C-alpha cells in the first residue's frame, strides 16, 4: 500500500494580460509520487501598487494542445482555462485515480520552465495543508507540466466579496489562517508574491486555503527584493478588501472598486461604517508603507510573523450569535358540538342545545336520598373489611421482609464496581515499520478539543493496512499502573470499518513488537465513535491504541480522498 503525505500547492491568480478564459482554479488531489503545483486563473488587473514586476514573454509559443490530449498516459486534458505568456492551464482528469486535477503546461525550452519546476518542487516539500497541494512536476516530451489539486467545493475570496464585505468573524478567521500559513512558508524560505483574492479559497469546512505558493510568481517571472514585506502587504490588502469590499489602491482589481484618486490610503473604518476597529487597525499596520500615516497606528507589520503576533495580541472575535426565530403562534382548534373537532367555517353559527332541566319533583328528591344512604352504608362496611385485611397482610409482610433482609445480608449485596476516567499524562506515536503518520499531533487526541485531531496518512489500497503496514497507533502514559476497562474513541471519518485494538505495553517506546504485548480488547465500527472494552482485567501504565483498518474517506480540506482515519478525542476508563 502506498503512503501519501500532504503537500503544499500553488495556483496562479490574476493577470493584467488578456486571458483566453477566466475561471476559478480549484483543485482535487491526485496521488502522483512526484511534486507539482496548482492551476491558476487569470482575471484583469494583474499588479497592485507596491508589487514586483514581470519578465518579458517567453521565447516560445504555447504547446499545441487540445481537449482529450493525454499527458504521461494518465492526465487527460478537459478544458483550457488560461492561455497566456507562453504557458497554458487546464482542468484535467487523472484517469488512474478518476478525479479532477489542474495542470500547467509549458514548453521545455520556455525561459521560465526551469524556475517553474524548481518552485513547484520546493512548495510541495512544505507539506502544509493550508496550501493547495502539488501532485506532480515533470519534464517529458519537450514539455514541462505541473499537476495540482482541484477543489470543487472551495470558493474564491473574489466570489465571496462580490456579495458584500465579510462578517468580522469571517474576516478575522481569514487573516489569521492566511498569515499563519505564510509565516510557516517564509520560515522555509518560500514566498508567494502573487497573494490576492483569486489565490485565497474558503473550503466548505470553513478552512481557508492558499494556492500558487512560489509557482504563480515563477509562471509570471515575478521576483521581489523584499518578499516578506510584499506578502505581508498583500495580506493587508486582502483584509482591507474583506472589510470594505474595496481594493486599497486607486486602480480597480478583482471585481472590486479602487479608492478615490488623490486621497491616499484611508483606514477601512473611514471607508465603510460598522467596520471592526481592531481589524481596521490591523489592515493599516500591514499596508502602512504605501500612503498610510503611522501617527494613527501602532508600529507597522513588515513580515507575516509580525502580523501573526499582532493578531494574537488582539481580543478574539467570536462568531455571531445565531438568530432567534420565534415559534409560530399556537393554533387552537375550537371544538363545537356536532363538528367532531372541526372549526366551523367563518360566518357559520352552530346551535347550542339547552341543558336538561333539573329534577325538581318530590319523587326525584326521595330517590336521591335513598341512593345516598345506601352508598354511605356500603362504604362503611367496605372500609372495615379493608382495614382488617390490611392489618393481616402487614403482619405477614413484616415476617417476609425480615427473612429477605437476612438473606440479602448473607449474600453481601454484591454490586458492580464503578468505573472512573483515567488521566493521560503523555502520548507518543508508535511506528512498527515505515514512516510516522503525524507524530507532532498526538496531543490533539486528548486535549479536550474535538476540532483538533491526529490523522493517519492516506493509503491508496485498503481498508486493511496489512500486509503493507502492520498498523498505526499511539502509546498513552497513564502516569501510574491502572486497571484499564475500556477506551472511548471519537473518529473524524465514517465509512467501511475502522478496526482498533488496545495493548498493554512496557513503556512509551515499547521494547517489543505487537506480538510481545498483552492484548486488552478489540472493536470495529463504520461510524465516528468506537468503544473498545477490555476482554479481561489488565493493570498497566502504558496502553497502545493500534489501528489495523481505516475507511475510504472523502477529501476534507486537510487531505484528499482515500483510505485514512483521524482521532479527535480519546478517553480511558478503569
């Protein structure tokens, strides 16, 4: 079974050149073993003030390709979405894995072919799921092509802003995730240089993803002497646009109107009423070098890392409270005699029958008194008999209760031993063979936050991991030797059968393999919750959760579809 780890991705965004077509590039992941990049879309207004310039056009014409053409006997070109400056970008189908992908194609002798290949391979090594994933980067048959994810469920920021500014919480999430992702990229020496509303996508899960890391700039021949400053200003422009639905420069771009000419850069809360003051200040700190006055603002943010720090110092912006919808008014159904629960139609009247006249005759009164006397006599006799019977039964009950109490005392009143939650002190991924899955995320399985998780890698075959890999798992330290009776596990993906086994082992780094451990219990599920109960009483300090089968799960913004599983929460009881 082939393992697949996540990789970063790139997409081209917006250009001042005239594209053949303009369409959103959203990539779906392939499992190609190489590295590569993401497809990009071109719209009007390529360069905003303060951005790097472009090289001249390539030396050769775009390759003569057409719908139905196949690359590497695998990637079938479906639709050309960009043809520009010596390269073309396509929506394609990976016939091997039967999924949509994006492809950039250049002639091998194009002046930027070498730099595009280098950028694609570098960005793929980042492996950050906040970037659209590069799948393949190949030079073959006088062509250079880069394959990347196609995200059909994601929406460009350009499209979101066409409906109006973002809510403060959405804008806060966008700038937080984008700044954090770019800070991570710059720590690895990677820059974007074409970060704009076309390059930022929001997935259906709410996660923001960035396409075009390094590769978009390489395709356009863009460079910068201050890449961190360039990307930070671009993030400020994204936040400015999200708050105001205006582009923070005089020229119109990305479907947004620019600022009035000869006014300069004014704060978002001066452009539009109701803008969050803290976010307005943050946007200006990122854009402060081009026309903003530093007198109103704190120190400028010149790197993504400084921007992340500034965001962390802000009060957290919470999502809006859900709107309260009043329940519908209670509709009372009026019962009227003769209608059997149905309300009479408007204007109709129902006759109300008169009550029967009371019995007023002497005969009737005498009859009532006679009946009353008989009832009183019967009640008196019945009460005496009932009291006598109850007293006799009470004597018998005392004897019976005394006997039963004595028998219960002799039996010792055996009760099941109550269970208690066990505290997890530490955890470590256990690797029996091959590579680790996500060793840095094991703490997410017991941090009490169901939105965080530890995930396996994605496998192309399945659901059984053996014989390609005996299993994957995590060893938990309970602090001291404890009786373990069960483990409750919350899973991220449903489908097929997830199989998990508990083993008692000797340490966080077991000295023996699975065969040398004591098996506690096993269970499987096709849902998102799993309880493994101990088949016998086991006392141990270290417990291994061992997963031997994973479901076929869809793409979710963190990795593409395939056989995989993720653990969000785990609790032991003893």
